[in-house]
């Protein structure tokens, strides 16, 4: 609702009055939060603060995180190489399809 009101009242232009370090810090924190959430989901480790990050160096956490990090790197490379508007949605659609195809062919029970 807040974003809708901001857009309807054309208040987004007020952001220019915030100092750039404030905006940069806010965006960096959002990125860090997304990174923590992603690694928590991939590894199964509970990462809530900076002191929890060494947990990610364990063998199990690294092995569980590698597919996600690898797919992320591949996604960036593919999107930069092929400049078409359907590349990103196609790649995001292909990831679960390939996963379930492998699971089905390997006859693995989830």
C-alpha cells in the first residue's frame, strides 16, 4: 500500500534529497539480507548475524550451496551473452524443469 501511495502522489522524486551514502547503505543492507537468506535456504544453516557466517565453510554447507551458486553464475553469464527478453524467464523456467527431469529419470524419491 505504501509503494502505491508513494507512486500515486509522485513522492519518489523526494529520494533525490537523501544523501547517496544513505541510499547506498540501505541497498547494500537489502543485498546482504538477500544473500544471508539465500545461503540459509541452500545450506540449511541458520544465518542471522555476522558471527554465523563461518558455519558456511563446513563441507556440508559448501556442497549444498554449490548448485545454487553455480546456477547463479551460469544465469549471469547466459543473460549477459544473449540479449533477448525471453532468456531470463526461459532460464528460470528451465531450472525446475531440468531438476524434476533428473529426479524422475534417476527415480529418486523426494
